[in-house]
C-alpha cells in the first residue's frame, strides 16, 4: 500500500485491501478464480480436461502426472478423496478420505459415474473433469465448474450430491504448486 492510499484509508475510515500478488495466492484459489472467470466461455478446445489443464497451468501448478489407474484417467495432483460405487441395486460404496477434505479449487476426475437423485435427476459421466467451486461435507452437495457436459463446450456451473453416486468412481485431487511457487 502506498503512503497516499494508507492516508486515504485512515482519513475516510475505510479499509483498503489491495489484491495479493498472484504468486502469494494459494494454488487452489488461483485454480478456482481462473475457472470462475471463464463461466460462459470456451477454454482451450472446449473439452472438459482443457479446463483442468489450463486452470492448473495458470495457477502455476504441476500438470504432468501419469494417468491412473488406466489411460485417460487423469491425475491432477494429490488425491484427497475417492468414492467408488458398484452396482445399481444394492450399492457398495468405497471411500478413501472424507468429503470434508474437498476444497474449492480441487479438481475432480470421474470415470463411468452415474448419479441418480431421489427426485429422478440423472447425471452420467463416462470420463469427465471438473473444478470444485463449493462443497458441503455435511450434505454431500458439491458445486462444480465444468465444460463439455450436455454438449456445452463452454464453462458451466452445476450442483449435485455425491451421495447419489450409484455407479463408477470419482477422485478429487489437490493441485500441487510447481517448485519455487508458494502455496500461499
């Protein structure tokens, strides 16, 4: 803050907060900001993974992880949560971590996932990538920013419930800053 801005802040009684330099902001904040700023816009080639790749690149996070467990199952950082469902009838849910670990700016990778709500809303992802905007660990409600879903090759926002997973899996990854890039 320059002395003049400080003087104005004191004289007017207002608190003036200047934005942090980009490098000082946590990586997740930068991933979320990049994704949110592109709502309604096409990122890269419009594919879902382009949003993840470009958001992590803009946030100066690592992007060169090997696919796991199979080719095309992208890894976006440190795995903080995994949920897997088997069968559509009596489902068996396997979890690694807790939904409370999910943070805005984390990146979700879906594989053969089907979410079916009690109200009948049906959401199917064969392979898909999205960025977490918000997570309510108590209810399981997650809001994501995604593209190339329902034919929309631009960034959209959607909310659904993780507890509605009936088939497939999802993995949530925490972006990892590149060396020399502070987490914030």
